[in-house]
C-alpha cells in the first residue's frame, strides 16, 4: 500500500435557498469519512455569506484508503442525499506540493447530476521541485542581498534579523511572481 497521503480539493456550487440543509449535509459527510480507515482530516468553507460556492479539502493516508472511501456505500448514500441542492462539483486530487506547479482552477463548472473527478497529473519528482524552487530563489535572494548592502546599518544587524527581513520581503515575491513564472518556463521539463 502506498504511504503517500493524498488530498482532495472540491469546489461545490450549492443552491443558496438550501444553505441549512447543505451545512448539515457537508458535516454528515465529514462525520462518515472520519470513521473510515485512513482518514486524516478535512475542512470546508463557504466563499462568502451569500456565495453559492463552497470549498472543501479532505485528506487520506494513501490513494488506496481514499479509493476505498470514494467507493464505499456510505459515501454513495451521502452523495445521493446532496443531489437536490448541489448544482455542480469539481474535485482534484493532490499529493505533495505540486499545487505550486499548477494554475489555480477558477470559475464554476456545471455538471448535470454527477460529480467530476479530475486526477491531477502526478507531481514532478521532489528533486525537480527543489531545482525549480532554487532556480527562482537564488537569483532573487542574491539581488535582494546586493540591493541591501548599501543600506546604512544593514551589515551591522544581527543575522537573524537580516534573515527575518529577507524572508518577509521575498516570500510574497516568490509565491506570487517568481515561482509561477519559473514553473511556467520549466513546465515541459517538470512534466517529463
């Protein structure tokens, strides 16, 4: 049995007139999954007070335990209870940190009376993920370090404070601009 945990992210569009039922329905699904072997936890949120979009994550210890849950009679029964108010569903399976290597899904996907499960392509090997992150981080960190050198007093700060300032500035730069750009540039190599 595979020992790699797997996470499923789901986006559901729910009838806004049936929020109370949907809330009870979602919690029932969590309670059922919680009793299933390999279940590691879940969380769900509505996109906003008046939103029809609900987002959920749940995690299992392995693909095998997830498959067992997804094929279980308990889950089949539970899904049938939501047919009246779940208008659409989109699900993706995730392992590791490959979410950094994909564009986020946006918009609403209409599915008539059935769930769509889209298995994400396998994550690039960890060594390729590490190389990709390093290729983005090294030049950005080097440029930041060079830019800060002439700042009066920068060199006299304790190392922990310089590292703190560097990471506070560079983490959003890496997350929102550099890593998305590097991963798009390396998409072909990452997928091989």
